[in-house]
């Protein structure tokens, strides 16, 4: 039976779902307008299979304020400023968790959280494996009339994470997507996998597409993701 607790890691409150005998860590990163509680609710069965789940609120989310508004003339820039801050904090939380628990660490992200997974991998972070739900390694198309002023965000458009596959270190990565996703089109996920393919060996980069699914982490996606992580955890075992 897993228990829930709030931990402090890297100075941040982190919601943890802790199994009786944890085998690995899974840092789950929520999407835009999401929260730590919501992303954990979408991953049933993971703790029961030995994954110690960790999640925290991104900047301007949950207990930390209001997400960027689509009405803002700088909406896209604000979204990716959140992503950049989320990525920096995720790395710090992951490192603190590894130091505390001494367990292999996996990553999972949904939507914007999936983009943050790509930020981490393209920055050289070496997870044991990663799940990218309903997201991609390319930023959203810049709406007409919006401009970018933050040079850090400009850099994401000039050289997106997915075009830095040489930095991913072949960390096992599974993309999970729906055919009816209108927020992150399936084509953007496919473009991500295509860009990364030359940098991956056989079996380490995979995709799962659910017919009829929209922009949501479905129970089927969650089950497929769990099986992928378990396979790579077994691969790691001596």
C-alpha cells in the first residue's frame, strides 16, 4: 500500500507517493494549467509496481500562482519561461531525490511537462528512461503578431531540444500520443521522433499512438508507459 507525503527537495514542496518497497523514482512533470496532484492522479498503478512518484508545481502553477493567460500578448514567451524555470527546478529536485533515496530515476511529463523532459535530456540529464505524454521536443508555433524578447526563449525556437539529439545519451524514451490531439498535433510528435531517430539505437526510442484520443493522458497510455518503464528497469537489473 503506497502512502502519500510532502517532502522538501531542493527547497521545493514535493508530493510523493511512496510504495512499501520502492524500486525506482519517477519524477512526473505536469502540463500547462496542471498541478502536482493532477499529474499523479493520471498514473494509477505505478506506485503499486514499485515506483516512488514525485511531483511538484511548476512556476506560476498550483500553490505558486496563476498560469500564463492566453489573452496576454506575450503568452507564448511566458509559457516557455515557465518551461525553462520548471526544467531548472526539475533537475535540482531530481538530483536531490537521487541523493536522498539512492534509487534509479525515471522521468515522465505531460504536454508542457513532456517538453520539459526534452529540455532535460537535451541538456545532458541522464535519467534511466523517460515518458513523453501528449507532447513534443519542438515549441508551439508562434502566433501571428507575437514576438519573443527573452533570448532564452528565442534560443528554444532557434535550436529546439529535439534538434539536439546528440545530447540525449540514448536515454530510453517513449512518446505517447492521440490521433485527435488538437493542442499538440500528432505531426509534431512524429517530427520529434524523426529528428531523434539518428541518435538512438534500436529499441531505445519508441512511440505509441492511441486511435481517437485527444489531448489527454488516457488510462491506456498510462499502462503502456508503465510497461515501458518496467522493461527498462529490468534491463538495468544485474
